[in-house]
C-alpha cells in the first residue's frame, strides 16, 4: 500500500473489465501517465478492499494517495483534474445531458445486454432482448454526430463501449446495420479510434473475462 501511496497516479483494475477500460480510455485520451495494478476478480487484494471497502470492486483510481471508486465518478474526477482534451462539455446543461445518457446506458442497456448473452433461460433472454432494443432505439435517436461527444469521443461514448464489447464477445449482432444504422456506424468509428484500439484488450482476454463473469451475471438475482 505504501508503494501506491507514493505514486502520483495508480489504477487498480482487472484486464477485460469494461469499467476499467472506460477509465483507461479517459486517461489515454488526456495523455496522462499512470501505474497499473492488476487485481484478481473474486480474490481482490487487501489494498483494493481498503481503498474500496463499500463496493469492493475495480476500478479504483488512487491519486496522490487518495482513492476514488465507481467508474462514472472516476471519469468526472479525471476530467475536472486534467483540463486537456475535455470529456464532458463545458455547458452545464449539456454536461447534465451527458450524465443522464451515461446513467441511462448503465441502467437500461448494460444489464439487458449482458442478459441477452448470459441468461440460460430462453424466455428471459427474449425479454431482455426486447428491453435492450427499446433502450438502443433511444440511443439511436440521440446520436446526432460521428460520436455522442461530437467530432471527438466524450463521456457518453465511453459509457457506451459496452455495446460493441458485448456484441464482439457474443459474436452475434445485437444491433444490426438495418435496425440501428447510426449505432452500427458509431461502433465501427469508436473501435477504429486510435486510443480505443490501443486500449481494448485482445479478444482472448475479453472472452476469458466474460467467461469468468458469466456465472454471476446469469444468477437470478441480477
Ligand atoms: N459500478 C461499478 C461497477 C464495477 C464492477 O462491476 N466491477 C467488477 C468487475 S467488472 C468487480 O470489481 N467485481 C468484483 C469481483 O468480481 O471480485 C463501476 O462503474 O465502477
């Protein structure tokens, strides 16, 4: 722990975790150097548990010895601390909208998308697919430019990385070009962005991560 406290900036993460990738993309977009510490899911280190005793999850960002957890909160902290290449818009109303859509993606897209892949029960999977399509239609309507953030990747784009990630892992089309043409094009532009390309784990790493998570995602309580 002393080691991390002495560091300027450390990210505790786990390879393949989309929440961790979000933070890595934000740091890279801003060109910020940091030390990365790998955590083992299901067997988190004492250090991680000390830094995030409430949620007991990665990612945790430790800046000058001070821990910050929850990926959306971390992203806002990064944007407020390092001004270059802003992730959130400067206008308060636009910032509020970005926060709204980012939360919408977490609440209404990520969970049903995971269920469409991992839930063994076919009826439940169909229900989740319907929920997901309804939510994706809202996002499709919201996408006005190349990215949600305009010409550049922003807060909502980073939140939405779950969609192409799940699609890739499932090796099936969750959103096809005829059903969601704008989102389809967005996912290609997003994946081809140099920072995203550089940050995304390999397909094998993503498979390994999702395989390990599949059991808990398929649990009836989720
Ligand atoms: N709401 C959290 C979710 C983070 C999360 O779900 N982290 C998972 C890995 S993807 C985790 O650390 N799980 C603990 C474990 O499996 O031991 C965030 O946005 O940061």
